[in-house]
């Protein structure tokens, strides 16, 4: 197969530049770390030089080639697994099978040479991720492959079999859409550099689609939402007490006031997590113990983040943390879900004062200064 302009892929150089550009995206404070696995299937196309392969197999003084009939496309697949280090970078390894490519060479001898080449192997890639929305992202990859190429060639009187294993680069681009936190669909194009088993190099491109499953990516079950009215002070009218004249004024019974408790998010959750950790459960158990014997109307749970990061992501994280606290109070303290209302605030209600934490560049000092803003507020309205 003589090299021709690609009809559906860009050149390797352009793919490499775009891949490196994606991997250079800035590191974010929020991280989406975790393991994942998946599989892709698609169409492959080779650019192997079958004329050169034929000449190398037809002898020291090969006859002139009159025509070559080529089948340079097939179906390929890959199986992969990886670890996402943060929302911008992942490492991914896997197994690939790029299919089989056939050709028939006719010479003026007259004679023919029938050949086929099969390619499969393993790879390790660095994947740079560019989030576009909460569900949709683009990615580029740059990696190394260890490919095994098997060639089978039959002439008029001879049959040859060749094998080659070699390490080469691969590049790729793709997009991914998350149906849920656990399941995503991806589509991508990749270029594999391979040894053609007779000492030459060539490219095989694969366009494929596949599914990705993220371990531990299930969405937390939300607490039933209720929209509570403004807290109402519940008061019990005192009965007048009469003594010898002149009677004193009635002594009022203090009205029940809302109880408000604020927890540091760092004490309840690990960094960028919405799962209540053991020390956080202990704090919530103390609150649940204090609520025993209280006839409450509503418990309002509000999650807060600081102003660092994207507002949409902060709102999602603060909402998930509020829901996680509400779920724990339901499961551990037996509080009816209908009495709990949860919401998230994306850093819009800070505790720190304006000008107290100066700067926009993310530094350890700024993160420490904004720590009071990362919290969960619980307000209980009722009567003991």
C-alpha cells in the first residue's frame, strides 16, 4: 500500500501538538480521581508500503511489479483500564488488536505474491483531559506501544512467515460524554506506529467508539427535598399565677429559638469528597444526641464552598455534601427524611470578610485563609 493523504485522519504531527496542548491545561484544586475500565471497537486503516514489502520478499533481483490489489482496512478493538489522577490528567493502559490487512502483488515473471499482516499489542498512555461542561469533555493521548506484527506471504513456490515486536509511539484525540457519574460514552481517533515485520515502519489508524465504567462513581441518593417556610418561633402561652394582692405580672416561658450549628467541611469530608468520614460521623452523632427530645419542624442543611474554582462545580460539590449530611441524619439518627431540607451554596455566602483573604492565585496561604468559608450549616427549628 503506497502512502496517500489520509481521508479521515490528520497527520501525526498535528495530533501530537494537540495532545500536548490538552495535557498542558492548568492543575485544578478540585480533583476527580479514581479507577476506570472500558472497551472500544471501530474501523482500522493501514498505510503500509506493500510494494516495498513485496520487493524484499521476491529476492535479491525481484521481477517488476505490474499491479497490487490491496485491502487496507479492517475492524479493530481495544480493552483498557486507567487511573484518573485529577480532572485534567489520567494514565491508561490496555490491549489492542488492529485487525488483518491483505494484498496480492502481480509481477511480469509471471508470478503473484499473496500477503497478509496482523497487528496486536499492549500500550501505556498519558491522557490529557479538557472539561467543557460537567458531562462533556475532550481529551488527547500520547503513549508508547509494544506491538507484535505477524506476516504471512505465499508465492508461486514459497511460503514465508515473519514476526516482529517493537516499541513505538501512538497518539490520539477524542471526546467523552458522561451519562452518569459511573458510565460514559467515548469516541476517538488514534494513530499507531508499527513495524511491518520485514524491517520497515508504517502507520495504522483506528476510529472507534466505546463505553467507560468508573468504579465508585455512583451518584449519592438525595434526601427528599422540602421547602420550609421561614423559621417560626414556637411559644407556649403562660398561665397566670395569682398570689396575695397585689398580684405580680405573669412570668412568660421563654420561646423556643432556632438552633444553628456550623461544621467545618474539612472535619466532615476528605478533600473534594462528599462521603462523610469517621471523624465527621462522630460530630454528627453528637448533634443527633442533642436533638433527642426536640419536637422540631424542619432541619435545614446548607453546604458551603469557598470562592476558588468554577461556580458550577462548587455548587454541585456543596449540594452533594449537604445531601450526604442529611442522609446520615436519616440513617443514623432516625430523623424522618421529610423533616430535612438540603441545599448547596457555591461560595456566595462567605464567612470571611471582604478584603480579608486577598488575591486570586491559588496558593496554600489563600486556601488556609478561606478555610472558614468551607462549611456545613445545620439549623433546627422546633420546641423541646
